[in-house]
């Protein structure tokens, strides 16, 4: 009987010890004094959600990163007569043609041009309204020496019926592709006097407000002007052709409404970026486990832009804070789609950008400034612009952070 009681007592002791290990989750291989409460959290895991709404310590808008003459596309917007929508026109100046032409492909022999028969302009469409039909591109003759100093108002007299040289329909099914327009020899009456140079303006005509993007030099999709001529080959006139790309292209529009005091902007032409600096409490940035972080922006006005177009904005961290020229930290591919938001023209609701990995990085890389640059992408290629309040104003930028505070082990 005594042997049975001793055996029962030993089994009970082992069960109690096992229960204690399971309850505490102690690692028996880890160093320590073997006392379980010294290593077990005395409290439950707490998840905290906080909105840092008054923590912007410095914010600025910088303009001029990408200008219209540097953009990947030239955005045309039909004239809707509305002050809340842009109107834009493309301006293209072609490289100078020679007074002689090659006699054949691969041949270095040239011959004098006897006469010009016609021209062709080829335009590459790089995006448009998907729900609009009946779009047309209208071409106008511009001064051959047009340059970057010419703005919308200065060029307006040249977009007139007297300088109109042709219209080309855009097929309703064409989203990405080229269209061409044949012009007669009188399209550029000053061609010879202008030293064989030419420039054109392009507008979009549509039954309803619409936009169309056309290719530019920056994306190797610029307009091409082709000359068809007769050349002198040993006393015989033979047909030949040659083409020229632009040496300058841009798009022009009236100035957008001015920003109000205490108002920031992102996007637009030339492109603008907004730099936001944050003061993050040490309990969040240095010792907490961040589960989620969201940059919250409240537009002060509906998103400005072409009808039917949209603006994509993205939040990026900085490797150093030097103001407008601050180098940006690249966004990891798996975070890219969460870091941006697509805002249709007219959007007025709150904008939320997931910056979780960026905020986590602030604790991993303490030397990086706790700042965020908000920019449009691609930059300078559209009129899309979002404006929001500056720090300290109602609806100012804020960070919403969900985190787990540090746990206290064993009351220490």
C-alpha cells in the first residue's frame, strides 16, 4: 500500500510541473534562474490604435520636378468651356530638313530636292477616355521657331481656322496605336523661307469633354513629319521621302487655380511634391511593434484634372532630408500597390496610403528622417493634381498607427 501511495504522489508531482511549464511557455533551454514568473508577461498583449493628427513638424510643397516639355506623354484635353477642367494643346517643333535627299536606302549619294509633293504627320496615341467616341486630332501650323518660352496665351492666335492644316479621326476602338494625316505641299507655305523647318500644334476635338495622351520624345514615341518630294537623279525627277522627329515637344494650358494659404499640392504640370515631416512618440517608433500605419490625407478641393482621367499618388520615404532635393527610398515591389492610391478627377474623399513598411523602417534605420514625400506617378504627364491642408490646419495630414506596446517581463 505504501508503495502505491508513493507512486501516485510522484505522478501527481510530474503533472503539476508539466502544467506549470505549459502555462508559462518557458524555454527550458534558455539561461535564467528557472523561476517561471521572471520570464512570463504579467499582462495580456494589448493592441493600440492611435491617430497622430497634430504631429506634422514641417511640411512644404515643391514644384518643378518634371515639366511638360520633359513628360513621357503630351496630354491633350478638349476645350469644354469649364473653368474646373483644363484645356491643353500640344506644341511640336521638328528637326530641320536638308535641301538634298538620299537617292536610295543604304546609299550615301544625295540629290537636290526639285519640289515637295506632300507631307505626312504620324501621331502615336498613348491613352484616352475609354467611354468617349468621336475624338479627332486637329493640326495647326505654328511658327517654325516656337520654343519653351511660348505659353498658352501667346500661342492662342495660332490655333485659328486660318492656320488649320488638317484633322484626323481617332478610331473609337484605338487605345494605344498610331494615326496619320496626309498634308498637301502648301501645308507649310514658309517651309523654304524657314530653312526647311516646320512646327505644328495639336488639339483634341470631341463631342463631350475628353482627353487623349500622345507620344513624346522622352518615350521614343514622338510625332514624325515625313516629306515626299521629287529629286534630281541625273536629270530625271524621281520620288523620294525622308522623315524628321521633333527636337522639341511640349503641351500648354492655362494656369490652374492658385493654391490657397496653408494648402499643399501633389501632381500637376509642372509636377509638384509635398514633403511631410512627423514627430513620432518614442513609445511608438522606438519600442513598439507596428502592425499597420496609414497616411491620411483630406483633400481641400476635388481632384483637378482631365475629364475621365485619374491621378496616382504614392508615398515614399527619404534617405536624407534636404528639402526639395531629398533622395527618395525606393518602394519594395511587394509594397508598391499598397503605397499608392488612384484618384479620379473630381475625387473629394479622404485619401489613405499604406505606409506600414516605411514606418517600421524608421525604427530599423534610425538615421533615416521620419518624413514622407507624396508625389504623383508618372510625374508631369497629366494635369491631375490633389490639394490638401497643411499641418496645423483642420484636416491636416495624419498618421494612423496600430501597434503593440512593449511587454514587461516578470515585472522587471
